[in-house]
C-alpha cells in the first residue's frame, strides 16, 4: 500500500488558505501507517514536517520534503477517581470537539480553551492558552514517537518545559517527535471556575449569571472569541500572528513616560507582558488592508488572507508591522505562527 502522495496541494491544510505544494504528503490514521512510514525511505531521505490542523503555520513557498498529517482519532478514559478523570486524547482529534466532549460529561478544565482552532496534538507544542488558562494546567503526559529511531516515548508534564506559547516540542524535540496522544486531567467535581480575565466576567454579568457553570463559562468564551477573532473557514488566518512581548520593568517604565495609557501585565522575574495587539494598533495597522492580506479589524494581533494572498505577502506585512513596532516602541515582536 502506498500511502504517500506526491505534489500535494496544502491550500486546504492551512487555515491561512495560502497556496503551497508538498513534495510528499502522508495522512497518518493508524499505528500501521506509522510503521509503514518508518519502514520506507522517504522519511529517511527528506526533511519532515508534522502537521495537525494547520492553524499555526504560514507556508511561504512549496515544501520540499515530507508532510506528515496527524489524523489519529480516539478519546479514552484511562483513570478515574471520585473527583477527577484522566483522558487520553489521540493527537488528530479536533481540539474544540474535545472541549465539547468534556463539557457533555461535565468534566472541567478546558472550558476557557473553547473554540481554539487546531488538533489535540498541537496543543502541547505551543501550550495553547486563552482567558487565563493554559493547556499545561491539564496535561499530565504527552505520548509520541521519535521518527528518527521509531522509539516510543512518554513525557511527564514537567519534562515538557512548558512556558508561554512554548514547550520542549518547539526546541529539542522539534520536527522529528510525532505526538500521538496527550493525557489530560480534568475535574468531575469542584470545578475551578476562572472568570477573572476581564471580558468573561462582563459577559456573564450582562447575562446576570453570578455562579457560572463550566458550560456557561465556555459559552461566554465562545461569544467573546466570535466577536473578536475571525472564523478561519470564512477568512483565512492563524489566530495571533505574534506573541505578546515581555519587557523589563525599566523598559516598561520608560514606555509609560511616553505612553501613559500603555497596558501591561506583571509577568515572571519582574518583567511586564505588553499586549502586542495594542502596540500594533498604536502604529496604525488595525484594520489596514495591503493587497490581498491585512490586519483584522477587531484584533490587531491577527493577520488575515482576504482570498488570494500568497504566504510571502503575509510575511512581508508581518515584517512591516515588526519594523513599525520596533521603531515606535523599541520592542521586537516575535512571530507566534511557524513560518515555513
Ligand atoms: N488590544 C488592543 N488592540 C487590539 C487587540 C488587543 O489594544 O487590537 C489590547 C487591549 O488592551 C486588550 C489587550 O490587548 O485589553 C488584550 O487583548 P485580548 O484579550 O484580545 O488578548 P491578547 O493578549 O491580544 C491573547 C492570546 C490569544 C487569546 C487571548 C485571550 C497571545 C499571543 N494571544 O491575545 O490567543 O485568545 O489572549 O486569552 O497570547 C492565539 O494564540 O492564537 C490566540 C488567539
């Protein structure tokens, strides 16, 4: 059985919806597919890129190597107590489907991460986070296969070196570690309701909800996301294009002298996290369209493809934004999206 396709269009495999071809492409739907991949020469002789939902990647040209598209499916309870449940989720499951599944069972932990695009396997890589919660808070294990050796490995949460939109899978284990599943620990009772992230409380207040259930928190998060973030099926995008930069307290104080209204949130080591969306908006980019791409009207952190943009056009726009922010604020924005 030859599972590997050649010259495969990636347009429907990246949420920016840009045109690019992969020299080789394989959909991994079972352990047998992995065995076949490991046995052949294409993996050994080519660069390899593991692709989930394509919601955090920008292709700036064809990919001259092998794309391994993770389509492993399944959700299984592996351990349960009176108050908690551990579920193993296969990496190819749609993230929001897992959130919905947890809510249907009244399992808490994932509600603030509602509606994040992408697949479960990508969640630990960039430690997805939203509205005051990060997936590292629920991940107990990450399971995968080293594609160079074929060896299986399970990493405990502490071995994953999770940070803000960061993990070991972006560094030491980059490119060759195929995440096959993740284990999440969720609450069955005494859910930890986290609504302190500004907009959630406002939405709940409008609905006169004072003691929200996890489903109501999820509904509020979904309402906020739908109002601010474009739906990738309607308008190509990859969520936040940049990370929120962290600056020293001294730098922040200097910035405050010139821009007294600059927002900032205390981070670790006396540093301050500044919303990149604010910096970009101050540089006049919010809602701006340049040719076929632009900066979203409701959230300046998000770059959008109005239809026929190439990856390079989007990258060029990103570079112009980085240069503006550097020149106005002396802050170097880093891309959150993977550029290929
Ligand atoms: N802001 C602006 N203008 C903008 C956007 C934001 O002034 O156009 C300022 C406002 O001061 C606002 C603050 O930025 O109060 C924070 O904005 P928001 O709550 O929208 O969050 P964010 O910091 O821009 C981060 C994540 C999002 C996540 C939200 C909610 C990053 C890079 N992004 O955005 O994650 O949904 O918080 O938790 O950390 C993603 O990673 O793809 C993503 C969408």
